[in-house]
C-alpha cells in the first residue's frame, strides 16, 4: 500500500518533494520492521543522500530515515558504516532512545569510550530537560539514563541526576495508578534501581534489588529474560567476597544469552531496534573481566 502511495506522490509532486521523501523514509522503516532488510538497505542507499541534500542532515525525517538505514547496514554486516550513520542521526533524535541505546552499546562494545561519554552526557541532558514535564512514557526517560549506567560513571553529578530521573519515573507511574506504562519486563524498575546502586558502589543494596527484579520476572513466567540481572548479581557477589556464588550467577547469565558469532559484526543477520542484546552482552563482558582479574 505504501509503495503505491509513493508512486503516486512521485508522479504528482516529483521525487524530491518533501512529502515524497517522507513517504520513502516511512517505507524504509516499514521494510526493516517487516524483516525485509535487504530492500531497506537498497532504499537507504538511494534515499538518504536525497534527504541530506533536500531536507538537510539535521531534519527529523532525514534522521529517521538514516536510523533505519543504519540498522539495515548493521544487519548486512556493514558495521562501520552502520555506526557512522547512527552517530550522524542520533544527536538529532534524542527522544528516540532506542536509536541512542543502540549507539551507546556499540560504542562500548568497540571500545569507543570517548564517543560513549558524549552519548551518555547528551542523553542525560535530554532526560534532565524533559523529566519535569513528562506525564507519560517513563520508559523513554529510563532508557535515557540506562545509557548512563552501561559503563562505570565516575561523575557524581551525573549519577545524582540519574537517580533524580529514576525517582521522577516512579512518580509518573504512581500518578498513573501504577499502570505498567510500557514496562520492558516485570522487574524492569527494580533492575534499573539495582543497576544504579551497583554503579554507586552499594553492592549489598544492589544485590537485593536485582534479586527482587529476578523474582518478579520469574513470577511472570519470564525467568529467562534480562540475563544482565545475573551478570550484575555476579559482580555484586564478587564485591561482597562471595566468589562461588558470583561464579554461579555468572554461569547462569552466560547460559541465558547467545553471543554473536562474528564479534566484529555483532548485529549481522539480526533485526535489532535498540541493541537490547548488547545490554546483556556488555554487562556479561564487564563481569567476566572482573572475575578473571580476581582469579589471576
């Protein structure tokens, strides 16, 4: 249907009309979402340069189209090009926390800590600007600050602002009578609290929150979700001088996830939207280094 609309717009308005380009952008997204990434990739090569030239790189339609072109590139194993396109579009769509979460995780995966620091700071600033007026969608705010927890954060101001943002998310949910409001998992809020506590060095309190998060997932029949919970539990147990229990938690996390075969092209063949798998992968790798250093 959308392809038919696109052809009509090309005939009536021309190929470089804003309405035509917007329709093409939505088609790139539709093709990717419909798991036809090869066609999304082909369209991206054709349309994104036009978007840049006609609408400009900072235009939201351009950024949206580029974000799905980037995903298609990553799916095709063209990882460097995919990351480059994510870096170009992400700063122009801070409210798309799925795109920015994917970028942040890729930056950590490939050791681009300077790039990650810029993404973390930018997304935290976005959360600070928008949290007071946000009345719904606390998940957007939560993903914004999740980015800030993906790696150790030595900035006490940033950690305090992440805490304030999480508290604001709890207020939003309370004001909506405890409605799920797009909870990713039953234990999502407890996971976020546990992650913040872990990064704050409060390992005993973090472990209690992470145990609660896991229990809530189990009660909902989702015990195999969020392997990062167990990776973080393992790290907490290590810091609490419980090496045997730490190893058990690490082993469980490793059992629940599948690492990419090609670590240089980790999203090749995957229709990923937000890099959610990376949250698990990066948490496990960080804990693995921690346990390995302790045993050497």
